[in-house]
């Protein structure tokens, strides 16, 4: 393919390399663009081999993609020539336009100097705008990208005090002199004969979102009154407010995590949210840090990356993304350390929180929702988390929404936008940029005191009902008069600008995956196939099982120990004539086999909790989780049960011709009761209730087995239980086989139990049918019951 990789290695790129943004090795800053390009051509023959026809040049910056123009090979030694047929563009990650108290202003969001009508605007600074403004970016290598910005009259606020967002690019200044874009800046990440498509971000618009909770007594309570707004891609948004104001409720509704009914609509790029595909373009990080304790940090990130990557993406690309996440979240030093938990020594609580955040980012989603990611962390850890999220937001053009409680000043300054709510009921009190918040509050008559160290603390003091400084009602009224008209107008404007759908975004990501060699596009809720899900789950389960010696000892060692104990107690019983002791021996063996799954119920419940969190993010299907358990945990437990029966048979002295019958029915009984316990763990909310559900099955089947209660002694209306009791079928089959060589006394004992020949086929069919039914119910229970309620 006519494709070559060129490095943008100006002084600015050298700075990016030092920040770990660019993977290219830093080199000395060139003093001459031509000499620099000659160096590239001499060291990269594939560049010199490019065809002479015009190529489209796009520069990838931390602020987003910038379209420069077209160039021929020879032009690299001079300059990239602007082309009238190409419309230059900048994204909202480079700059933003706001309607503030002093009129329209532009904020420089890029790391470079912004030129506004020839005036330099440093990063994070503002400049006033006229109706038409000429913009450019100035880098150490020279000016970059001139265009003309025209403010759209459609987004002008009705009142001078209203604040709204938006701008449109009218035209490219194609008459800019040659050399305005230098060759050193035009060396790009990838040059191809086909045009490069810009990675599409996701704008989020919500209209009239509200939630009314139903009280246990039958009444209702308004948690959040109707609110609307628009959030552009590439912004880090803070949602703040006092307890009970509906912060998490609003986040859950926007993230499609709210399980209770609510009112309002959410739009992505102007399109109504697609319930099927929305989980593919959005990621949610809750307040829980539930992960397996014996999991390593790198493995946790790899798990999410592999299950969310596009078909065709290589292992190398996945490994590079994992390394970037480890570096961004400060986890590189503990990459191979256990996550840990209550019983396992591992990383700290702050690091575990960062692992959870990194797993959310690993989905490579266009929308990221974080519910109180800094709760319980130290101020330093909280700042590390938010800085990492800011870096990801700007680098990948992600829209990130964070519910956060009173961040310190350094953390608050990292946010681009602020949403403030008050409680009783939840209502919006401010919606705008973080920098505009203080002037807005001054306009409302609440200037921040000179002694106040943190503006967000002051805002929340004003918005918390019942406090000395409570001004919540006044600020809500001010919001309705000053900001809501502009917000409503902006929402209507943005809904008319329909961009890429979720399906379009997935298709573009798919086309860019694997260097154009991606597999079949998947347009369902899951990014990878069922077999890929099963493979990752099997890898994790096998690794966790082998790393947990205590759990392995309980699962395997305990049955072997019990087998030795029973073997000693019943030593030689099989060499004697059939008697009551022989019958009790078989009964005890089968009962103990049935009980082995009971102590594992708490562990199964904990695994279910993790599974629910992961399946809610559409990492894998519930059926893949169950199948991975059947392929690892069940065979391991079954092997332990077989070893126990083998030890008991050897000690008891039973003739080997009886062994096949004993092994078959013992294993089948074990599998049936294991399915019973797994179903109880899937249905019950917790381990105690799971135990309560399992006990009736145990009691009934242990009673109706012919030994404790026989068909002749059982009440007539309960005799049908013998026809479904797995213990009855197993005990009957084994006893009748051993009793074939019994003396008259033994045969009389067997006859008193009510056992009859010819039931083996029926018993095996009933137990296999029960096994299939129980596993099917388990799948349904895991899918539809005990969902995470929000």
C-alpha cells in the first residue's frame, strides 16, 4: 500500500514526548525545515517512494485533528500548500466560544498559542470575539492553520446575561501565503492516498430529564425536576451539589443506567439514544471497586481492552493501549501486583480506584460517566485520578462526566464545565464553564469572599438548604431567568445538527481497526464474539483458581480428606455380607457428595456481584460466565468427588465390579446438587438467603430416598417425590447392584426399602433432565434477577 509514517518532530512534539503523549523518540529540534525533511527522507526510504500525486495532509494534535491541506512530494521541502477544495476545520477540543457577561469570547484549549486577529492568546486564556474573526495557531515551528470563524446568529442569547455555547467555521483562508504552514509541522502521523477520516466524538444533549421516586407507602417524592443541557465532546464536566440533589440520578439517566422509570430524553449527536448500541460508545464507572483479589492490575486492564476492542485489532495495539493506561493513571509500578481485597494482600485503596477508572477508559468509548470516582481517596490520589481523566478526555476527544464532592481548588480547575444542583428537590442552579461560575455568582449578588480559598466550597455553601448561607431558592430563580433560556435555545439548535449515529461511529472505528484488515463489523451490544468472551473468562478463571491455594485446598483437599476419614471409618465394610452398615455406608457417601457445593455459596455470590457489574457494561454474556464455570470449577470439583469415592471404595474393600455403578451415580448426583446450589446462588440476593433456598431441596431429597422414608411408609399424596428425588434414584441403583450378591437377609433388607429393578433408565433421564433445567433456569436468573438497582 502507498502508505508511510512520518513524525511530527518539532519542538512542540518534543514537549509531547517528554509528557508521554507521543510514542515517537524525541530528536533535536531542527533549525531548518528543509534539512529536517532531508533527514527524514534519507532515513526513511519508504517516504521517498511515495507517488507524486497530491496527498491529503492531516495533523493529529493533543487537541484533536487539524486539516492542513494538500501537498505533493516535492512540497515537503517547501511547504504544505492550502487547497481551496478542502475546508479547514478545528474541533471543540482546540477552542470554545462562550457568551459571557462581556459578550462573545473564545477560550484557547490547545497547548499552542492561539492567534485571534493577529493577537496571541496563550493556552487556557480568553479573548473577545467579533462577528467575524480570523484564527490561527502559533507553534515554535511557525504559524499553523488560518481560518475565518463566523459566530452563528442562531445561538445568540435572547438576553445579554444568558450564556450559550457554539460556533461555526465559515471558510478556510486559502489565500494564506505559502510557507504559513511549515514542512516540519506538516509531517504527520500517517499519510495515505485516501483521505483520513477524523475520529468522531460524541456530543450529549438531554431534554427535560426528571425523576420521581415511588415511596414504600405508596406516595411519591420528586428527586430531580426537569432539566436540559448540551455537552460537547472533548470536555471534562463536573456535576456537583449537596447530598440528595440528584447528582448520581442525573448521571445514571444520562448513562442509561437508571433502572427505575424516569422522564425525558437523551440524544447523542442529535440522534435519540439507541438502547442497543449506546453501551458500545459509552462506559460507566460506578462507586464500586469489586474485582477478584488474585487478579493482577495489568490483567484487569487487558480484560476490558480485549473485550471492547474492534475485531481485527492486533495484540500489539492492545498492549500499547494497556501501557498508556498504566502510565496515565500512575499504575505502571504496580502493574504485576495483585489487586487484593479483604483476604488478599494487594494494592492500596487509591490504586484500586484508579484501576477501576482505567478499566472504564479501556473501553475506548466516546462517552465516559464516573460516579464519585474520588470518594474515599486522599486529596493527592483524587487529583491524580482527575488529572488522568483530563488527559484521556483531551487526548481521545472523550466527553467525560464526573459526579464529585467538593474538590480542592487544584482539582476544580481541571474541569471545563460545571453543573451545580441544589436539593429538596433536585434543581439546576448553574450550567456553564468553570471559569464563568465566579462572575455569574457575582452577577447574582453572591461575590466570593476574599478569604474563601476554594470557589466550589463557596458554591455548595450557597446551594445547601438549611445552612447559614443558604441561597438555593434565589440561585434557582436566577438560573431560570438568566441561563435557562439560552440553554433551551442551545438544546433546540443542537438537536437540529444531527451528526454521526452510534452505528456510524462504530463503523468508522471498525474501518480504522487493524490497519484496514478488521474482521466483520459487529452492531450488537457486545464488541467481540461469544467465543472471544468465553476465552477471556476461561483465562481469568484458570489463573485465579491456580493462584488461590486456600480456595483450591477447600475445593480439592477437603473431599480427599473426607474420603480418607470415611475410608477409615468404613474400612472393610464391602468385604462383609450386605447389612444395615453397608446401606448406611452408601447413604453417607452420597449425602456428603451432595453437600460439597453448600460451603461455596458465599464465593459464588461474590462472583455473581462481579459478573453483574461487568455484564452491565456489556463486556460479556451471562451464558459465557456460566459456561466458563462449567468448564473449570465444576470439573475440578467433580475430580475431587471422584477421588473421594475412589479412596472410600479402596478402603471399604468393595469388589471392583461395583465401582462403575457407584462412580456413575455418585457423579451424576454431585452434578445435580451442584446445579441446585448454583441456581440458588443466582436467585437469592445474598449468601444467607441462598442457603435458606438450598436447605429445603436437601431436606426433601435426603428424606425421600427409601432409607429414611420409603414408598411404603410415605403418605400417599407425597409418594410422587420419589419419582423426582435424585438421592432416591442414586441410592436405589447402587444398593440394588451391590445387593445382587447379597444373602437372604440382605435381600430382605433391600426389599423392605421398596426398591424395584428397572428404574435406572428412568432415574438417569430424570436427573439429566433436571440438570439441564436447573442450568437453564440459572442462566435466566443471572440475566434477569438481582440486577444492580439505580
